């Protein structure tokens, strides 16, 4: 049973080859290689949920690289990473709005009766599966801290 997202990536790779779009082709090949690596290492067939988790990790790595390249004044390398993020994000679910994130976090705080920052792990355990691949976990973690400290 093949995943729809993986098929979509394979089709996009073929389209990029035909169009001669080397940058997009390179990023799609990186994504497919990362997926294949996990499949081989864990001897499993990936489903869309797991693929989104892997692509989300790739996005996080690129965001970290961008901040390091910007700090070092390497705009050329930063631009490459930003272009890769644009390609990867095309295959991610629609990002959550600030309001949606706040609502999910507030629901999790209510359902866990979280009262302080000590309860962050409980809240994160509920929030993480709901926002996987649809928001920057660093920013969401910050939102949880902000709402727990405010409450």
C-alpha cells in the first residue's frame, strides 16, 4: 500500500525532470531520499502521517540553518535554504493560524487542568499530535509557556 503523498512527490519529481527545474528536482530528491532512508532503516512502508513528520523535521533543519547562515552573513546559503523550505512546504498540510493554535493550546490546558509551567509536558503531549506538520513546534511551545504563565 503506497502513500498518496509519496506518489505525489514521485509525480512531482517526474514533472520537475521534464520541466528541467533543477532546484525543485534536487529538493524533491532530497525528500524522497529521506523517506527511503527511514523505510530502509525501520523496514516499514511510510504512511502520510509519518511522511509529514519527516518533512516537518526537514523544515526545522532548514530553519535552523537559515538562522545560522544569517548570523554568519551568508545570504547566499540562506537563500538556498529558503528556496528549499518553499518546495517542502508545498507538500505539507495547510498551516494553522495563530487563532487556531491558541484555541488548540487553550483546549489542551483546560483538558489537562494545567496550572503552571510544570504541566507543560502534559499540555505538549496533547497539542503535538494535533499540530504535527501544521505549525512551528518552537513557536507553539512558546505559546504554551505564554498561556501557562498568564494563567
